[in-house]
C-alpha cells in the first residue's frame, strides 16, 4: 500500500517526461557499413587499420588449433572454447582491419558489443594471472616483502584495485587473488584476515568506477558514451582510494 502511494505521489509531471524516440530502438536501425572510408590521421587510427596485426593474430590462433588437435586428437581438443577460438581466427582474415572487425560486431550485436568483446580478453588475462608465478603471485609476493600487520589491509586493497582492472568479475578475481591474500595474511604475524578480505572487496568496487561495465547498457539506452561519464567516475575513484586507505589504517586502532 505504501509503495502504491509513493508511486502515485512521486510520478513526474507531463512537462518532465522525456521521450527517448529512436534511441530506445537503436537495435532496429539498419546497420551502417563496417568498412573504413577515411584515411587514418593519427596513431590510434593507423593501429585500427593495421592489417598485419589481424593476420598475425589469426595465424597464431590456427597454429594453436592445429597443435591442439595434433596432440590431443580431434575429439580430445574439441570443446566450446576451441570452437569460439576457431571463429575468432576466421574473423581475423575475413575482417583484416581491427576497425572492420569491431564495426562488424556492432552491426550484429548493437548495444552489447562493448561487453561481448571485452570479456573473452578478461578471461584470458585471468588465466595468465591464475597460473603459478603469474601476475597474481608477483603482486602478493611484493606485498609480503613490504607490508606489516597494520598495513597489510591497505596493500590488500591496493592490489585488489590493480587486479580488478584485469579481472573485472569479483568472483573470478577472488578465485585468483583470494587464496594469495589469505596466505599473505597468515605469513605476517598479527594480521587481521577479516580486515584484509574486506579491503579486497573495497578494492574491487573501487576500480569498477574506472571500467564501469555495468553502466554500458544504461548509457546505450540513453544515447551516451562511456567517455561522457568516465571523468566524473574517475574523480570519485581518487577520493575512494584516499578515504579507504586512511580508514583501513586508523580505524583498526580504535576497535
């Protein structure tokens, strides 16, 4: 009953309503051609038009597929990852310019393009960090070498901020970093493990502001780009880092 009353008395007036018009139906618009029509003018545009990059990437993919099939057999190597990898390799030759490849995805997936293109790379990075001696282990070993019981939560927070830039999934990140943080906390006498794990959560949430994948669908609906809000969110991130570091250092002194 209370909810119904809130809806009735807080609904916007007719002069406050904004129609999205064509923005909300962007997926129904006829897609534009993905082919580049202008000459590259700067370094970034030259990279987007650099065909050897796609050819070399495609060649490495097919070398890996052939090696995998040769060593494991067709049925032993065949899985969903190999099928996806195969299609990526084919696309590297069908769309020889990186810009063409991205535009082709936009024509097919529309608003979901940014997310769909990023997460396979995050999965690969997660795999490289998870292996023994990977970046995750390097970060934790560096932490242990300079941290003490009082500063360990701060280093857990800062390391989570960095790792989250490579593995934006909190569950995936904890799979990589969680056991290492626990080991590091046990290796330093007097360290509060609960504070270290809470610091990990704060760090993951902090740098979500620098790559807010959760915002991309909403921005697409209203016709905005990530660059329109990124500066504001990065500004908040700076204050988040300072405030959390001070809190993790001083608050445990009074508890």
